[in-house]
């Protein structure tokens, strides 16, 4: 094979390699440098949002004794790191009281610990739909959604959820 024919064969191969390299998309700088937020950090932000609102308004419905026992047992499992066992207990409690916003939010936070982020967001949305739409539970609902939207890279969704967190706040009555 002559030098010229080898050059003609190598040229298309080199061109194909160059074209494939040009087609690859670099990672956007915002994605490459976005710090990874741990599940514990997300949960800390969620609890902080609720704690910030506790002084203004807090709606706590009466608890069914069976549901309360399951919640308490789930809390014990949480403290010992038995997240799956806690999830089973909260799921049993939700069968008894399926429209309990506080149970739904607790289950959302537990779903984060179990890395079931899609279910966590669904539980938080459902909790907000059924909940008081003001105060600590509302703030935890929307902070959960904001954290999960941000984790998914949905900055617009996270921004909207953060705005909703602020709408959970009610000014206290000025007393002199």
C-alpha cells in the first residue's frame, strides 16, 4: 500500500474521532461545582424550618392512641438507626390514619433517610394538602420539597418551594 493510500484511509478515521470529540457535551460549571448536600443536612434544614415557625402557630390534632404508640415506636427505631423498621411502623400508622398530615411529613423525612426521594416528595405534598398550611408543619412540608427539588437539579422548583416556606409564616399578635 502506498503512502498516499494510507493517508487517504487514515484521514476519514481522524475526522470521525474529531467529530465525536466535538459532540461530547462538557458538564455545566454550575453542576460540576454544586456541592453535594447529605441527607442529614437536608433533614437539618427541614427541622430548622419547622423550629423557626413554632413560636407563631402550631396546630396539633388529637392523636389516636394506636397511632401514637406506632409513632413512638417508630421514633425509637429512628434513634437506633433502624430506618426500615421505623418505616414499617409509620406505614401501619398511616393505614389507621391515612389523612394525618404530621404522619405524612414524618414518613417523608424517613423516606429521605431511606433514599426514596420520589416518595418523600409525594408524602410532603400530601401532608401540605391535608395540613394547616401555616406554621411549623407547613414550613417542614415546603422545606422538604425545596431540598428534594434542589437535589434533583430543579432550581426553579426549589426557588418556588422556598417562597412557599415563607408563606407559612404568620406574624404574631403584638401585645403590649
